[in-house]
């Protein structure tokens, strides 16, 4: 088990922010998990410690949102995610995480820009854009990208949101569906993470110590999201995607320049 107090000074706020995100607050705070922990340990070790904690959070989130899901979204995106995880596993020795973060961040920023243009048009008297229906080909693509980026850097949130936010599901349905999607992804990642040798006794015991804090933060996030109205929830989610895009672009640029 990790005993360095500097590690826990970084890990505790990281786990709280990831837990709130898993409870339903979107992916922006979750993206801070590995970078914060990486202030005290290597990014690879941080990701390995965080994955079992994510699975504990998934269990709490699944229970919190057990009555809310959209099966159609899952049936479209999960097969794509399987493809993305497979590609991530196969290319683990060659893929540049910095480039992936930069690309995903740029796409997410473009997505938010489109949303803002639409809102400005509505404010000037234009028609409100109707909720978009499912588009299976696009869903498989964004599901694959979510699976791939989740595997290489725990950053699957923005690709998932690019496909699902325009569906304008009820906030509880949206959250329950995203919880199930990422619970499946994180469970599937266990096998390749073990195969790549990223788990050992030290990392797993440290994950176990941090797990109770993860549970509290996740349930707290779910409690708050359940009480948010759609008119508050969706603008908030787009802000989270915007912040996530900036974080991804920053991380990708810094690492590429380095």
C-alpha cells in the first residue's frame, strides 16, 4: 500500500472529483483524476490505481440509477466500445496518449461551439432545434472512440457525450444510461490491464483504501443530479464538456511539446 502523504494529498481530492463525476456530474471532473494523482506518482500507476476505484464507483452508480436507462443507446454504443477497447489493447505499445487527448479535446470543443451557435440563433428568434434521433453508424463510431480513449487515458466521456447529449434524454435516463455504458467499459478494461501488468499488490491495496471515499462521493453526486431540472442539467453538462475539452487540449499540447 502507498504510504507517502504527498500521494494521498493528491489522491483524495482526485477520488472525490471522479466520484462526483461518476454520480452524474459529467466527465470534466473525472479527467482531473489521473493528472492530479500523477503529481505524486507516474501516470501509468495512477491509472492502474484508479481503475478498481472506478469499478467501485460504477457499482454505487448502478445501484443509484438502477431504474433509469435507454437500452437503444447501449445497444448501439457498447459494440463500438468493444472495438475501441480492442484497438487500444492492440496498439498499447505505439499509441501516443498526448495526441489522442489533443484530438478528442478539439472535437469536443467543436461540439460545444456548435451548441453555442444554436443557442445564439434561438436567442435571436430562431427555432429551437429538436432532439436528434438515434443514428446507429454515428453511435458505433463515437462508442468506439469512447472505448479507445477510455482505455488509453480514462477519457471516454467527451466522445460519449457528443453522441448522446443531442438526444436530449431525460436527465435521469441520460445519467443512468451513461453509468451503465462506462460500467461495462471499465469491467472490460480489467482483462487487458491485467495482461499489460498494470496491477500489483501495492496498487490494489491502495485502491482498496481509497474505495470508501469513492463510494461517498459517487452517492453524493447522484443525490444532487436527481434534483436538477433539464433546463439546468443540460447547460451544465455542456459546460462540463467545454471544461473537459480545454483540459484535454492542454494536456495533449503540453506533452507533445515536451
